[in-house]
């Protein structure tokens, strides 16, 4: 039985840390720079970085439509920080590019200068009882969410993790801390997509190291 093959968009930003986290979870993980690589994937991670730069490169290299097609074919997507901005429907007071695959409005760098980078213990019921230690780095904030969006975590009353269908986003960086539960959760979504496509997988592969 083959393991899930997950791409990590590697145009700019923190791609390698996601690659290692996915590999630790038992997935085959590859860095993605070209649209044609997307057709063979079971899911894609859009990492943190600078969303304006990643957005420009996405359109320049013709990756936007292949990513939208990946989502339309029921594959899982995971956007962290800048990746969340790139998946959002709307970016507050900005004309910059986004893929519009999740019905949320986000504000960039929303936690202010005093709190450019910080850690917080988040309650995330989908991950179990133990809080998730979340690292925020010049993080975006979710201002508005559509009716089909499921809130997975809040911080100070604001949404910082959410999911719509197989599209998962966090305003923080789970790839920079040791807790693999969010990557495992993402792989479980990718697995659901694969099951629908008829793949012979078992979820148990991703439980525990
Ligand atoms: N501030 C960045 C942006 O707006 C995101 C920061 C990050 O990904 N850590 O694109």
C-alpha cells in the first residue's frame, strides 16, 4: 500500500519544515514548484512566508488554476499563515492575489507590532483534550467567516484555525513546533479525499509515530 503523497508549495517561505513534519507522520512529501507536479498529489500545503511574494509567483508560474483544480477534485489543502492568506476569499483592504478557496476574510499582520511573534496554548477539540502550542509570526487574523466554515480554534475570541470541506487553515505555524497533531489531522482530510477517489488506505497509518 503506498502512503499519501503530499506536495509543499516551495516558491518562497518555510516549506522544508512542513516537508519534515509530513514525513514524520508517514506521508511521502515533495517540494512543489511546477503546476504539472500537482496532478500526482493527494494534498498540498501552502506554507508561511510573504503572501504578496508567493501570490505573485503563483500567478507568474501558472500555478493558480492547477491548485484550484486540485481543490475542485476533492484533494486536501493546508494553508499556514501566509498560506491561509492565499487561500482566503478576501484580504481586508488589499488588492493582492488570493486563490479564494475558503470563505473567510483575513487581515494581514493583524496582531500589531507589540505582538509580532508569540506563542499561545490553544484549545482545539478536533485534536483532543491537550492544548496545542501555537507559534504566531506576523500572523493574519480571520475577520469574517462564511456559513460553511468550521471554526477549529480561537485566540482572544478571534478565529485562528478553520476548515471548509478539505481546506484547512491556521494563522499560526504548526510546522515550527514539535506537535504533529495538525499535520496528522490534515492527512486524515487528504485520506478522506483519497477514499472518495477509491484509494485503499487505512487511517491508522497516521496515528502515533
Ligand atoms: N505577514 C505575512 C504576510 O502577510 C505572513 C507571515 C507568515 O507567514 N509568518 O504574508
